[in-house]
C-alpha cells in the first residue's frame, strides 16, 4: 500500500477501541501506513495517547495524534479511559462514556471534511464503533471495519433481533441443538448477545458489531489466508463485505526498544532490573474478561507452589470489594512469595516488560496482541479470545481438556486444563525448567 508517486498520498483516520490490545496494534498499523508515505490521523482519548510508546521517527512526521476528551460519567473513576483502568462492574459506565465520543468525533470529521485538502480518503475503525461508521456514512467517507481474526468471525453468535434466521446461530436453534454446544460456550456467548454490562442504552457487543458492519465499506482483518487457511476464505461470505488481509501486525523490532526506554522508570520495570535473566514469568490475562475471585486464588496457589519468580499484572476480579491486592489474594500469599514475586493492580508498560531480559515466559489469556508479542507464552484462553489463539487447540468433552504447544529454537511451552482450570504449566528455557502446579479443589 505504498503511496503511488503519480498520485497524492492517502489521508487516513484511525480510531481504535479503548483497550491497549487495540490501541497498540492500531498504532503499529498507523506507523506502517505513514512509512509508506500516507498521512494518518490517530484518534483516541488524552490519557490513552499519553501512555502510547513514541511514534517511530520515520513515521512521526506523517502521524497526527488527535485527542477527544472522554465525557465524564457518574460511576466511572476519574482518568479511567482504557479498559485496563476499570473493574468489571464499571464497564457499563465505560461503554456509556465511549458512546459519548460520538458527538466530538462527528465534529472532528465534519471539520476535516469541510476542506478538500484535509478530507480523509479512508477511516479505519474498530468493530464496536457504530457511531464512527454513521459519521463516515453521513460525510461519504469510506470506512474499513477492523476485525481480529477470521475464526472469531466464523464462530461469532448472532442475536435473534438482528438475524431472524433460525439457522443463524446456536443461540436461536431448538433446545436439542443448543445442547450440542458446551454450556460454558452458551453462557459466554450470552454476554455478547444480551447486552449485559453494555451501555445504559442496553446495546450488546454483537449489536454494535452489526451496526458497524452494515455501515462500513470493507472489512480489514488482522490476519491472512496463510495464518487461517481454513476460516479466512469464509470471512467474506459471513460478513457480506470485501475483506482486506492486513497480516498479524506484530510489534516492530524497534518498538520494544522504544517502549522499554519509555517505561524504564516504572516500578515493575525497576523490580525486573533486580532479577536474573530469563527467571521471571509474566502473568497478564487481559483487561476484557476478569477472573472470578476463586480463580484468582487458584492462580495464586499455583504461583506459590511453583517457587519461581513472577510478575503478576492483576485485574480486579469480578466480585472483589476493592482494588487492594491484599483483599483479592489468598491470606498470606504476599508474605509467602515476598522477594520472588510482585503483584500489581495498576496499569503496567507491557511492552517494556516483555522486552526485559529478566522475563523468560508469559502466561496470557490468548489475546491477539499477547500472542503476537514474540515472547515465549503459555495460554489460559478466555471467552472473549476463544478462536484467536496462536496455538492449535484440541478439546474433548471428558474433562474439558485443552492443550496448546509452541516450539522455538530455545524452548517449548505447554499448558493443559482440567475441569477446574489450568492444572499445570511447564517452561524449559535453555535447559532449565519449572512447573506451575495448581491445587485442584473438589466440591
């Protein structure tokens, strides 16, 4: 997509969802477009923009960061602009504030379209941004809706209110057919279909997706046929739109170095500075799907029994009273792991952490950004990221067992799950090994 020397470069507006698993790859896409001669306007909120790594020098002259203040909403903490800043119970307020960006974005786009010299040629927006797609339609600016993977599109449920066809999804099929799908999958899909946790208007994630899809010009997918040969050819049929493959958009080689320099003063990075090389497992299960308190306790038991060093970026679990890590963790956990483990509940510079020499492994929820980090990882997949993992999963009904593997030149990571959750995890960096074991409690 290099700029054609015989024509003017494109002007592209990029609007990511307010989560760093989206903000960072969108920035990577913006830099790559800018390095090919195009002008990019990257739109987000002030605090989210301030926490991004610096734009690459080669791209910086053609990347303009535009801040739209996030509206204040009762119930949303001050300064909470990304999903990493909020608890599960505060998500409905975050959605409401997000929808409040519709009017500022419409004003921004109207001003940009007032002059031919600043009128965007394209808008690239996330699949939740129905109001971005609406504004683009009003001003006759083509919009590309960015999708994560073909597998997630092929497996996505459709709400009855949008897809009346009884064969459209398992959620609409007769009870006998619905029972053919595991209960945990049906329960997970319900969150996206019913609007639970969405904005005060009651709009579900799937409804947002459908509205955006219907108003977009094309779909752009962070994937390619080489990566998803089975499902990528299905995407155009399922979406009813042309699909443009973008590749995986992994972090650039110098991006980690720039992020490391930016986050060098953070307390977590300073703690890592005191640890031996390849000795720490970094635990971060994403910001979109928090664990329950009992799951956090089980994860803590495993880290305690393992005896290895760890850095745990812990989100407030659903059902927890406050953000104090002492209230979320089992009694005595922090004392028993003192000196070899660090638990933090605030924002962390993840790219700086993953680039640090002390980090030898990454326990992740299988989000696309985490999977493309380039760091040896092991998986604990969640509902929101099912179908987006880098491993190949095999499932069996008995015990709900899964296993994923990845082998590189220096190590192998494996994980498996019994009915109560991840039961063991091994990593063998450079001949060394450790095990994380979980206590399996039976009722």
